[in-house]
C-alpha cells in the first residue's frame, strides 16, 4: 500500500492530499507560476480548490510571504481561473 503525500493549504492551514490542492511554484530563476502538473522544479505552495481558501490566501498575501516576492497579476488571474472562483 502506497502512502499519499500530504501538504498544507495556505488558506485554511489544513493538511490535505496533494492531489486535492493546486500548486503554485517559484522556479529557481524566481518566476512564479501555477503548476497544473505538480512536477515543476522549485519551491511550491499549495491552495485548496475552495474559493473561500483562495480568498483568504489573496487577502492575507500568503503566497507573497511564502515566496518572499510579489506575486504577478497574471499568476493571480491564472490561479483564479484554475480554482473557478
């Protein structure tokens, strides 16, 4: 039996299966993007596919703190489209 990896959502701070979350990644070059596949290299942060968690992440600027950089508007728009807020 294979264990499923757990990750913490930045919005609700709950541990959930990695497959239930959306991964945002900061590449080694410093580019921030939504990682649909979950395999891009770099530092990852996870958000639930829940609009309430997403709104909490945006309001608290949790992604900016996680990556120590400003999040470009196109990444926020892509994440919004991916979560279907």
